[in-house]
């Protein structure tokens, strides 16, 4: 298994991660699949409260050395008010069966809530030891800049975006260059274009 340094954090994460979007149809098989991946060197697992799969991940990692894993989850945009961020994180920790997550991400931008309010809650969670690193997902460069500017103590560690051989929008937007310059990791989701897209393009 290849490992890469995760942005400015110094953490080593597997270049291939376990995504849990759309899981839940066959919990037993999916739990075994996650365990199998971990046993073969995968240490990065990504989930989200929106996916409804945090409990499944919690079951899969039970009994695994927590320090050997890099667990990431996300707070949903409708929970971006300060108290809701705190509540969502606590609920995620309970479902995951862990006292902290390595990466807590804002799932999508929500311009109806002041970003300063949201990031204040994220920093509070780091202070409390419930979150190790702060990330965003589906953010533009301007949105990343605004989020970072509103923070007082910490830095944004990553941006999770859709990226594949067929979906390369982030290149046009300059996101890879921006993240590299600012020592932020780029997490690519749907790197195989969701499979079905590839099949359709072959016909």
C-alpha cells in the first residue's frame, strides 16, 4: 500500500481510501469489506452524517487499533450553526464509537450561515480534542479563503472534491494548485466516475 503525507498535518494516509457513500444495503458484507481493506493497509476511511453510514463504520473498526486509522466524517450544511455543529460532531462520535475523528469536514458550502460562526465551532471541537484536523468539501477557492480567514487558531487541512479522468472541473478552477501552495490535501471522491459513467462512455 502506498501512503501519502496528508497536507500540512504530517499524517501518513493510504493513497486509496474507503468511501462509504451509498453503503448500507448489505451491512454485513460491507463491514467485512472495510475490515478486509484495513487488513491490507488501508487506513483512511471517509464517511458523513448525511450518508447514514457512520454506525456501519463504527462496527467495522471496533477492535482495531484506533491510532492506526485516519477517520474522516462530515457535518451537513443544514447543521452549520454553532450549536448544531457541536451536536452533529458528538452524534457522529457516538455512532463511530470513538472519542475523536482525525478529520471533520464541512460537507458543502452553506452561504445562509456566516462562515465565521461555523468555523468557530470547528475550532472549539479541536480545542476539546474531539477533532484533530479541519477540512472542507466541495469548496471553491474563494470559499476556502473565506473559511480560512475566519479562523483564529487553526488551518484548513483539506478539500474533498469530485475528481476523475472524466470529471476535471477542479483543474479549470485552479483548486489543485491552490491547495498545493497552501499545503492542503486534495481528497478525490468518485475517482472511478461512479463506475456506471465509465460503462456509459464506452458505448
